[in-house]
């Protein structure tokens, strides 16, 4: 059975895992970081949702579509409470699944007990709602809740077998500060506890206001205005970084990049910061004083957790309350102790289930929660259906666009001996289909399916010669494959094996082998055997790449051969719609000859097929500057039209987020 402790915080989220009889481990995310940013970003253009570190990378681009404070904004719709928490937990569970997969096991929700760590001041009804939503959505065996500071105390007791003593734990988070005195020994008893709405975000707010005043007075820049929203985000990040640095050094700078293309440095010292956050420090001091006085016990040890807790200013005011002689041990991890304690609590709760079973809540509240959970599941099911339909729509649109590009290549290359009247009809039909694509985004799936079938029928009717040619090619390819499989089966059955040819050893032999392979590749290309051509060109490339200790003439000849092979491979991969490989080979050719017209044109074709229209346009224009071509001009116009269409689409989607 698996036991999880989940800590969804204002700044970061993390998850700890354990099994019975073991101390828990914090599970790192896919970039090996135990802390995952509690950040969610919606990208309008792709309608994708990014979570964690990926969201941080996107935040600057989409500030209006960013959620980075899920504890104060847990949902976008009151009918779907704790929606953002559910997304973050789902993301954390993927990391656990990968972690367990490496240990040759798996996460089974029905065999998993979870502890959700929560703020001490969370209302009972909200606590139950949060717990039941997570349990209902992920189907865990059991979901428990435990206050953050109690989880930290449990982590302390589990990690350190201490004699009975009175421990003051101060948790300074982003929005709240909680202090509690615990009697820690064989058991844990909370003697007194106090909370206040003050935290690291309040510190940062005062420092940001200081930076705002400085920028307004010294630089005449008002970053509170909407047109400076990205600069404001950079200021937030710079302030947080400076505040953290002041924990270890007496003076630093608030370094803000990208304001009117300049970097601005604002000096900040511990003394100045203490002046700026004086009111907030006073509130924290009052919380600590009250909890110590209410407890009426001698404090023997202090543990400070939370992202802000170890700043010198904070430590000093706590020492002022409890006395300089009290030990500040920092014996538990400031960031991870809450999740670790949650995992321990889940394990122990399972062992003592009868003792720790919570009383059932009012039937009416329970029924409401069940209905709410059911509604969330229904919404999730609807969302899954929408995603599947959207994927099918994108496949249809991509397939039509691919076919347009294929048919245009057939028209331009005159492959298949298509009559002029059919070529003209097919060209007109491709243009009509391309115009249709611009508006097809808004069609429903059923209408899109009907239009897709109609376009396929229209293409076959417009160019019957091409259809016959393509059908013949497909039949020949099928026959060749069956023939090869039959020969292979016969060879295996008779024990016959192919004779291995001697490998060329000298540079001369390698170049001769490359030339022979290239000739075979060219023959296969003329026979429209693209795969065979790719195989032979790749073989030729392998021979020339194995050449060594070459003189100047050999190097030049080798580079010319490589250039030709890369260009041929790029064209072959375009023929079989392996666009990424076509791009790789075109770029390899351009590394040898940066102004090669064929290389630039084929790079543009590959990028266009990959829908990287801006980059494709650059490649086409570079090719046209070197050598004028009607085909290149046509592709430039085509690509510019696609770029404009994408901009229109992005404009239509700009006001949408999370489907509302």
C-alpha cells in the first residue's frame, strides 16, 4: 500500500511518498526538483494548459492567463470548487507514477491513503469539501487532512527521536503565519497555537512598492500601468530573489531586466528591508508572543519553516521573544517537512484506523458533496469528449493541409504525367481548399467530417490520372513489401543468409562505395522508390562520414558529396512526408553551403509542412534573393497567407480561457 503527503502551497507544491515501515521521500519532478511551482497558464493559441515549471516559462508571455496563487483563488467557477488544486495534484501524481515505475511498482489509487496538508485556519466545511473532491476524483482508498504546522511537528518527531521537550514551530508562508507550541516526546501534544494573515507575499508587496516608487521617481516609469504588466512580473521575481539573498548577505540589488530595453538595479540592504516591512514583522512578533504566553511553558527548541522563515530579520524577532539561549536547530527541512509529515500521518492513520476514523458528517452536507463530485466527474467527462473531438478536427485539418502540399508538389514536379487540364483543375481545387481551411476552424465535427469526405471525392474527380497513378504506386509498394517478406521467410526457412560484403577500408574505397550507393539511390528515386533511395543515400553518407586523415582535395570532394547527399535526402524525406528529417538534412546541407538555393528551398518546404510558417518564410525569401524562381515566389505568397490566417485565429481565441 502507498501513502502520500500532498502540500499544495501558494508558491510551490510537493508530494512525499512512503510505504509501511519506511520513512517518506519527497518525490522530485521531471526536472529533478522536489518543489513544483503552484502556477497554471492557459495558452489561447493552442488551448493548452501548462502546469508547474512549464507554466513559469509561459507566464511572461500570457500574464492575463496565469493563475499563480491557487490558495486564494482555488477555482474559476464556483460550481467546480478546488479545480486548480485538482490540476496541480494530478500533475504531482504523474511524478509519483514515474518514481514508482523506476522501482518496478505502480500507484493504485484504490490501495493509496493520502494526507492533504491544509492551513490551520481552514473552515471545517471547506476542509471536508476539499478532501471529498480529491477522493472522489482520484478514487483514493482514503483521504485525510492535517494542518500544515501539525504535519511539521509530526515530521520532527519522526525524524528525530527526541526527549520530551517543548518545541516552538513557526510556519511563515506566503499569506499566513502560524506559530504553535508542541510538547514532543512519545506523543505530540499541541499546547497553544496562533495564526495571522501575514507572510512572504506581504514582505514582497512592501518591497515592490519601494521599487515602484524608485522607478517612478528616478526613471519616470509607472509599472502599475497595464502596458507594463510584464515589467511588473519581472519586478516581483527580482524582489523575491533579492529578499532571499538578504538571508545570507547584508546588501544586494533588486535587478530588473527588460524595462524599456534596459536593466535597472535598485540597492537594498537588510536594514532598509527591515524598515520597509516593519509592520509585518511586528504582526509576526505578536503572533509568537501570544502563542508563547498562552502556552505558559518554557520553550526549549525553535523550528522555523516556510519560504520566509529563515530571514535574519524574522529569526531575530523570534529570538527576542523566546530568548537568545533557546536553540534554533533547523532540524527539519524548511520546504519539505509538511509533505513528509503528511505522508507519515497517512501511514499511521491506516495503522490506527479505528482510533482515527472521523465522525460522519451531516447527511445533507454529504449528499450535496456527492452531487458536487458527480457534477465534477460529468464536467471532466465532457471535457474529455471535447478534447477527443478537437483532436479529430485537428487531424482532419492537418490531413487536408498535407494533401494540398502533396498535390502541389505533384503538379510542380509533373510526376505521374498529369494532363494540363487535370493539373489546372487540381490547382484550383487546392486553392479553394486552402481558402476553406481558414474558416474550417469554427465548424462542428460532424460538418467537418462531411466536408472532408466531399473534398476527397472532389480531388479524385478533378484528377483521375493522379488517382490512378497513386493507386498504382500503393499497389506496387504493397507487392514489394509482400515479396520482401516472402523472400525473407524463405531464407529463414532454408537457413540461407546473405553474404556479408567486405567493408571498404581506405578513403578511396569509401568514396567509390559512396558513389555506387548514390547511383543506386538516384535510380531508386527515378523509379519513385523513395524509401529505397533514402536507404542508398544514407548508406553513401555513412561511407563518406567514415573517411579520415584526408588531404585538402579529399576534404573538398568529401564535402561536395555530403552536400549532394544531404540535399537528396531532404527531397526524399519531403516525398514521404518525414518533415523533421527533411529539415535536419536541409540544415546539414546549409552548414556546408549556407547559400545553397536547393537547401534553402527544401528547408522552407519542411518548415512549412511543420507549420513553422515564420521560419519557412525566412528560408524562402533567402532562396529568392539568391536565385529568382516562380515556384519560390508562389510559396512565399502561400506562406504569408498562412501566417495571416494564424494571426486571425489567435485574435479570435484571445478572449477565451478555460472554455468560458
